[in-house]
C-alpha cells in the first residue's frame, strides 16, 4: 500500500472516484471501511460513530 500523504484531505473536493490520490488518503481509507448503516442518519450506529469522531477531534484539539 502506498504511503499516506499527510494533510491531503485539506484539498478534498469529495470526488474520490476521480482522485488520483485515494490510495494515499486517510479520509478515503476511513470511508472505504464504512458500510451503508454507518452513513444512515436514522441508524443509531451513525450517531455513535459521529460522537466518537467528535470526541477524538476534541482530544486532538486540546
């Protein structure tokens, strides 16, 4: 697997299918691991994941 490019997600336009850097993008790797239930806002798992992401973000911000 190719080496991750740090910060490449800062230039993301969310067109992963057109991007030449998906194999080196941590955001793409994370999204690739998610299933449809993870992205369904009516599913409890979506909200649990969102809560975990915000918690991690707050930890990094501190």
